[in-house]
C-alpha cells in the first residue's frame, strides 16, 4: 500500500506556538495545540519523552512535575514524581496535567493560562492525528529531551532518534517535521537515519544554563563532538558544520552580526522564547525567519502590524 505524504506550504515567516500556547493553555496538552491551531500558527513546537514501554509522549520534564501534575486521586503531587521512563503509557495516562498548581511559583508566570481539567499526557501519534483532523497545513518542531548527563533517565541518542524517525515516517508527515535539540547527538543520528527530516540546533548562553561553554576552549558536551574553537569561535559556523538547517537560539543571545553570518551560511534563524511584542517587532525588523513564542496571539498581532502574511 502506497503511503501518503502530507506536505505543508512554506510561509514567509514562521510563527511557532511553544508547547502549543503555554501562555494561554496547559503546556504540551492537546488543548494547547487545539488552541494554537485555532489562533493560527505555522508550526506547533513540542517536547518529547519516552515511556517505559517505548511510546513517545509530549512532555518537557523527564519526571512528573508537581507544578503541573495531579495524581489519580485528584491531588497535587507533593514532590517530584516518578521519572517518565519508569511509567508505562497506561500508568502515565492516569495523571491530570490540565492546570497549574496555584501554590507553585511557576503558576505565577502564566496568569493568562486557562485550565483544561482532565487533560492527560498526550502521545506524539495523538498530536499527528489532531493535526490531520484539523485539515490545517501546520508544521511540527519536535524537541528530543535529553542531556549529556541524563544517562538511563532517557533513551540513548541512537534509540531516541530511531523512535522519532520511525514515528515521523509512519505519520506520512516527514516533510512537515523538524527535529530540534540542545543535545546535538540525536540530531546527528537523525541526519544519518532520515536526511529528509530537517534538524535545528538549539543553543543557549546564560548564567543558569550554558550549552555553548565558550570559556572552556574545549568541545561542549552538548555539541556531539563539535568544537567552537575549530570554527573561529563562530556559533553559526559550528551549527552549519553540524549539519543543522536551522539555528534556534535563546533570543537574548542573538546579535545582528551573528544573524548576518548565519545568512551567509543559509541557516534559518529562529529565536526562542519571545513573549514581549516589542522584542518580537525588533527581531522581525532584524530579519529573523521566525519566532517561537508562548503567546501566538501576540505574535500574530505584531505580524499584522508589520504586514507579514499570516498562516
């Protein structure tokens, strides 16, 4: 039986809904993705984890997060819950992730988020099905959640990459999908297994989280053996040499000089996670290719003001 490939049109500017629309609906839930589809986005961005029985699920954290999760008894988890890789899909589906714990500091960051009680952790297949039922030509940006230190808490890079590639190909949506990661090892394996699937190299340089590690002079463990020093300290050059088509950086790290260099290398430039309309407007004026945001409604408003075509 021949497979049907579902392609998506290419818009001039990529409006990506981060974890669906985290500012407006519970993150990485089908409710958030439905809302993002209703608002109108180019791309749905989400995170991937793997259950004990090998199912790809949409989750940012490698464990059940008490800021987000209620147990089968309806009560908030008192502390960090079990790692996702220790739970089967059936066990994971017993937990409710449809609202933020009002006692958590995390909830204060998202005052506009509306609850969707009863939402359960979703699988990647369920997200594919939602998109197909919508009939909308949206793309998917899938982040493999692992770190150089995660060890047995996550699948190893080749296993993770194989699970993602197999799921994407089975969906018939490979032309719509990008795989992104801070840990570029999975991206290397995706290149080898499925060169038709685009990849995005994620980077961040901040006091709390730094995957680039410029000051060490040694290869960062996040970069799959790539060494910034071998590329005259140029992050765009390192990304290009790593085989990524897209460079997706923490938005505060992007400079106009880096953007210009990325352009010469024909990299797509996609900053994250931008929620301030003034910063959205500035980055659009600089000429970025898209923006990842928790508030796709705000970005649509800015795009309208800038007379950019809307998805």
